[in-house]
């Protein structure tokens, strides 16, 4: 099996990967080994979208890491004792520029000293009045245990979550159906548009619109079978 190893300490895991029987390559891989934590996994998906990720732990924060030792995970994959789980991704379109996320899309005030004003609609229907605050987090179920949870104090397993960040008025956090289309219009900015932990960002000025929806693209995570299988 051909694999790309991704992570800041990837050289440390390479001998174990090769000893397990994998061929380490730079392109045309069947799998990407994400060696790190949740942030590394998101970065790996950004760099190599759609290729199934074998998640190996090199961090104490890794929701998607198997409880099995890394060596056992590799052994199960090389012996084809695994399943592949597909995860929903989001896409954000701002004036023809697109960002993709497996965790969350974030619209945030560019200057932390000043709130932004924005309007929100779902499937073309306005939601509330002008919202004043630090912005909004639009999360997948995978991302609902991260920034979304710190705002909404909860997570979810299906749908798309909206968490309102430090709004001046009480705004109830909501979970929408997966086929929902969310439109955020900036009334007073500037704001910044982020996807996951990617370094790239988009600056949103007055009247800028961001359309966020479920992407046709998906992430894929390799799940090694449990010891009883």
C-alpha cells in the first residue's frame, strides 16, 4: 500500500510505517497518514482532500485517533482489517472564492476591539434582525466538539450547527438540516472568513456575502477494526 506521511514529526513515524509494510511515496498515494492530532488531520485533509486518512496519534488532543497503539493500527490496515468512514464537509463561497472545511467555517470580526454587524438567512428566509457581535461559527458534526461547543455548550451528531459568538442580544444556537444553505451578509465590518485551521483567510467588507452549504466533497477516515473483529 502506498502512503503519504503528513505531520511536523513525520520522520519519527516513517520507520514504523515502512516496517509495517507500507511504501512511503510523495504522490499517487492510496492513503495519507496523519501523524499528530486533530489539527494535523484537518491540515492533512486540506493538503490532500478526499484521500482516506490513517490517523496516528502524536498528540494528547485527537478525537479521531484510535485507542489502539499506532503499530496495531498500521498492522490492521496493511491486513485490510478496517472500514472507511466518510465525513461531511462544508464549503463557503464569498464572491466566487471558495473555502472548504471538515470542522467549521468561521466569520469573525477582524478587529477584536469592534463588533461586526451582519444579517443571516437560511434557505432564503431571514433569521432575526441585524446581529451585533464577534461573528458566527458554522460547524459540521465533527467540528461541533471544538469551537462550536465552547460557544454553544453542546455538540450534535447530524446536521449543520450555528453558534453565535458573543452577540449583544441573546441568540439561540441552532442545528439545521444538512441540506440547508446559510447566507451571511456583512452590514458593518471588516470581518474575516476562516475554514478550519487553514492559514488562508478572506477579508469581508461592507455588503460582502458568504454562502455556506454542505459540500459535495467529503473527508474519509480509516477506522481499524476493534480487537474482537
